[in-house]
C-alpha cells in the first residue's frame, strides 16, 4: 500500500546523510519493504528504508502532511421516474368463457383454508356417518390397573 506525503519542514535523515526539504514529495510503500521514495521537482532524489513508526512520528510532529489523491468523480444518476403498479391482465380464457371464469374462481377459493362446521355441511355428516340430531358422543378411555 502506498501513501503520499508532503514535507512541511526540513528533515535530516542522519543514518542516510540526507536532508528532505520542505515541499518534497515522500511516497511510503509498505508493500515493498517499507521503502520511502523522495521526489524533488518530479525526479527521484533518494530511496531509503523507513519504518511506519517513523512516518507516524513525522505526522504527529507535523513535519509531513498526508496528500490524498483526488477522489474519482462518480456519475450522478438521473432521477428515477415512479412506475405505477399495473394490475395483471385477466386470462384470455376467463374473458371468453363465463364457465371457465367460474371454474377459476372456485379453484382460487379452494386454495385458501377455511374452517367448516360439520353440522353446516351435510356431505361431511354423511361421510362421518352422523346425523344433525345426534351429536358425537365422547367415549371414555378405560385404563386397567393391575
């Protein structure tokens, strides 16, 4: 990762017998063995090894200032027009045949669960073998104790 800095004052790198002047551009590359490349007037002056701790110390003492690259211009999206929801078209068969429309309506009703009382539906009463007058009698479960 590379970060760019501008020197605000003169910095003496004693170990490398080198001075960084104010206005010099410093590029610190942590991915490439912590190399610090010093540019003056667009040309490379010196390449030295610098730990990130030293860079943080320079920033804290305000010897250098971080240079942020200009942000990429993001395109502005055009406002989106509201789209009214459109009802789905009726099936062609339902429009042409009234019996087909009735069949579709009964199928839709069957898809939804409904509570049905036995006394209200004579077919259920016949299937269960009961009459309307005779309600189902509860049977007791006998348990044997030995």
